[in-house]
C-alpha cells in the first residue's frame, strides 16, 4: 500500500475523531457554553491530534526501517543458502557473477568480504528483481531471494497499516474518554501547535546548517588541492583536467575572477532594467492609478513571474540576441551572438514582478496620515511621494531589490542559452560571458568523480555565492535599520 494512502487514512480517522470529540463536548455542555473552559472546536482538535500525531510518528519511523529490514532478511537467506553447491554454481553462470566479480574457482561467497560497491549492487539487483525491472540472465536462486525480499516487504506493509490504524484508534479513544467541560483543551492544542512550529523552525535551521557545512567541507577539500589565492584572484578559468600527465592542458586553471565578473555584469544589467521599471510601476499603481486600472495592470505584471525561465531563455536566444546583433551590425559594432546584454535585459524583464509587487505592497502600507500631513503642509503629490512615501517605504523597497539581486545572481537557464559558457574576463556587455551558477551546473553534469578538483570547484563556487548573498543581507539590514530608526 502506498505511504500516501496510509497518511490519507490517518487523516480521515483524525477528521472523524474531530467530529466525535466536538459532538461529545456539545452534548456534555447541553447548550450552555459558559460551562466550558474551551470552545468545542478545541476539544475536537484535541481528539484529532491524539489520533493523528502518534500514528504519523510511527509511520515516520517505520517507513525508513522497512526496506532495510526486508533487505536484511533477503541477504540472510542469500548467505545461508549460498553454500549449497547448486546455488553457487548457478550464480557463477549468471549475470550476478559479473557484478560481484565472483572467481570461477570460488567455493563460497561471504557477504562480509564484499566491497561496499559490490554489496550495493547485490542489494540493487535484489530490489530490481522484486520489482520486475532487473536485468536478464539471473539464476533461479536469485529469484527465490528476491521473492523472500518481496514477501517480507509485503508483510511489513500490512503490519505497518494495521499498526498505524491501531495506534490512531487507540489515541483517539484515549483522547475521547478525557473530553470534559472543565478540560483545558485550548491550552493543550495551542501547546501542541507551538511545539510543531518549533520543530519546523528547528528543521529549517538544521537544513541551513547542513547546507553550509557541506559546502564548507567540500570547499576545504578543493582548497587543499588548489590555492585559495589562485581561486579568488586568478584570471584564467579552465577546469578541464586531463587523464594523462603528458596530455595537453593537464593542469587546469581555476581562477574564478572571470566568473565573478560575468555574474556581476549580467546582474547589473538586469538590475538596471528591473529596478527602475519595477519601482516606477509600483509608484504608479499605488499612488496614481485608478482602482480599475490597478486591477488590470498588477495581474499582468505578476504574470511575468509565472513564466518558466527556460521560456525566457528561448526568448533571449531566438529573439533578443539576434536583434541586438543586427542592431550592432547596422551601426558598426561587433556584437556576439551570445552576449551579456541580451541575457541581462531578458533577466531584468523576468525580475520586474519581484520589484514591482513587493514595492507596491510596501508603498500601499505607508499610513495615509503621513500623506495627508504632507498635503496639509502644502506639498504636491509628487513631492509627497519623493520626500515622505518613498523614504518611509525604503526598508521594504530595499528588501524587494535584495530579493531581485539574489534572483539575478542565482539564475542559470537564461545565461546558458543567451550568454554562453565562455569564461571571458570583460566588462563589455556585447561580448559572451558566463556566471557562477552556470559553471556549477556544467561542472556537475555527466559522470564525474567527486574527488577531482574539477568537481570540487563547484562547491567552492557555491560557497562564494553563499558568502555574497550573506553580505548582501548584511548591507540590506544595515540600510533598513538606519532608515527605520528615522521614520518610526
């Protein structure tokens, strides 16, 4: 049975528990709610929580353990019966012998003697045979092992469903019996919700910590092979490592300055498009536009945020880049077919909704009393916007611009399709450049060894992106704090 189906069953039982708990407390109150410490809804939630939470915890523990227990039983069957001569000989003539590299003169196969990769191959083949997707040429004995695995997995699934339903029913019964008018159901439900929110916050913090540590450790492995000064200040980026020492280009270049320059160039072009257009659009919608016009313009702008980035990439590669190239040729400029200008312009169009929507919400949230006070002192509408509304909304506008900058730095598809992969160190927007995110994708595509400097360079680039984003946040917080103290 699918795990999602089990979760749906638990939620249905919780819903039934909610209805029964609410009805019970209503009957006990006899229509006089003043006798109740908490509203009937809280009593229903109390029963639903006792029904759902223990069952979901059991399911969360069972699901990761079930495949391991089933595989352990299958491997035990494999090890116990592999000593039989017929079984061993059949395996020697099967596909599994090639996967496990079984010698022809072997008299036994010890699982403890297998390498970790060979043991993983054995587990994968057993799992695939049980699912019916394994390669052909396996011995009949392996089909028996796979059937043991499948049977144990089916039994475990049935036990899991029965245990979850039983725990859900037991929890609901215990909570249902404790429903009383004097019970502090609201306090208990709110405590459970508070602990759930703390758990979610903890998961978010631990996830962030895990991301940072993974980047840091892998980057340290990279910097142990490539000097950090070469990476941060080198002007040549060519991470292609040769297989042989005498091969041409056997020493790769890991100077990331061209990547940083390309990222900053394209992001700057995008911001030159997105910030003025987005901010002026927000000012018009918030201060000048009629409500009917606003109801049409704002959804049209926000539609841009829902367009996939690959569509923007096609638009940049097939329409904008050729247009810029033809325009450059008409006036005697040498414009590359893949240019930073084309990628930055299209990226700026994509980012406009981030700036306009957030800025519009912030400007609209400025108290009307500040505008009326400015008008009372004789200021015009434009003066009120420039000297009162925008300074008061500046912290929110800075946050929107920061989000737009982060979005521009992290964009990949548009750069791949419109700016190319060439790591050129240039500030000319008419030339082809590349960015950090594009190189991260390029380095991790294909069959790569995670011990080579070429692959580890992706983690170093990711760490640099993280530090850049952190610095942007620190600067934005400083600006927000400075102006918030002035206007609050």
